[in-house]
C-alpha cells in the first residue's frame, strides 16, 4: 500500500447508490402502496422521476433560490409534484408521509454490510451524504449499517459538491482531507473530493439506475482504488 493510502484514517461514504440500492427500494415501496390502494402506476418510472428531481432541488439550495432545506423536505416537495404528474390521488396525509420516508427504508447492496464490517476493523466509517441525519440514521438502524458517525450535507449545511460538505466532515473527524478517503460509485463525487485533497475509492454500481444505466459504468479518473464492491474494497485495503 502506498504512503498516501497508509495515511488514511477514515472512509467517508456517499450513500445513495453507493451503499444502498435506492431504485429497487423505491419501486418496492411504490408497489406495496399500489397493491394496498389499487393504484396502476409504473413504479420504475416513478422512482426514476423522483430521483431525477434530486439534483435540481439541491441546486436551488446551492444557488440560494431556497434557504437551507434538508433532504427529507426536498424529497417531499418533489413527491407532491410527482403525485400530480402520475395521477396518484386520494392518498391520506399519513400515506404521503410514509411514502416520502421510503428513503429512510432503502435496502443495502448485498455486499454492503459484510464489506463495511471488514472495513470498520481498520477505519473510521463516516457518511458523507446529502441525506439528512434522521434519514441516514433510520436507514442504518433498519439495514444494520455499522457507521461510526453520520455526517455530511445537513451537518455542513451545504450539499455536495460544495467544498464545505467535504471539508466540514473531515474537520469534525479531527482529520485532514488527506487522512480521509471518499468512497463513491459516482465519478463527479470523487472528483470534487479529490480536488480538496481526499484520497478516493471508486466502487462499481452498474445497475444503480437499472439495467439500462449509461453513466458511472467505469472509473473515469485517477482514483486511488477501484473496486468491484465493498468486499473487494476491503480486500484491496487489506482489511
């Protein structure tokens, strides 16, 4: 292992797509609601549409068009729009709240828990996610994700790729950027972290956006580690 990697003390993780399979989970939640309420909806298209609003909604916060707004509330704004677009009516307030909190109940990829468990033997494991603390905490408790600490956008009050999201995370860990490794399935996330001095690990998630995914199918930068999954990452980091 290189000297640069030997200096790493913490792994900071993107969560949506890298740690958990948001798409299949949202489809599952939608299908359960549809079966209970007799709704005819293409839940795969619904999941994709909901996720497609993720970056535009955060961009409104980044640009100041919206004041700081946590991700749960941005998801809710997007959901209310999509209910109309997909012709989903008649839901109670509780049902809408439950559907919005589907993001708290995302399933991990099969390798996630065994890989994180191995990595935690050597490294501090921290989230560096755009998800708010309650969302990530509830997801972790349900899925058994062994985080040491939940950090990221809400704590920094900046959404990635704003530099503050990364730098505040490192600072709260008591570490310099070079002592942190950003782990993500998204090249743009790694590029933003790398510019600030983080070490980087790309993990393949070739079906994050379903079987026809066209982006992030391969590492597109000089990342320190490229791994097939978290178990492979643990092996490459000698955990």
